[in-house]
C-alpha cells in the first residue's frame, strides 16, 4: 500500500507531525500508526535507510509527496 492509500487513515495530528518533521527519524508511535493505517511493516524494503539502531525514516518518494501536500501542491 502506498502513502496515498494510508495517509488519510492517519490522525490529523500525525499528518501534521509528518509535515512539520518531514525527513526526520520517525518516533515509534508514528511508525506504529503508519503500520496500523496500512503502511508497510518494519523490515519492509519500502522504508528509508535505518540511520541508528532500529529507527526508521520515510523513503525519498514519500518525503517528496508529503512536501507537496504541505505546500498544497497537486500530489496525485
């Protein structure tokens, strides 16, 4: 499932956090909500590089998509 499919299932506060912290390491609670919303499980190659221990980041294409949403650009 790609980001467009699970984005709307996230809490508005989570969407806002992702827009404000786009590209940052994801806190466990954000990762868990993404997975619960239909995002890929931990260990899936979709996730961006693991920077430290088991911390995850979003892949570049998801970061770009969120930036478009944050800037009210057409992200379809």
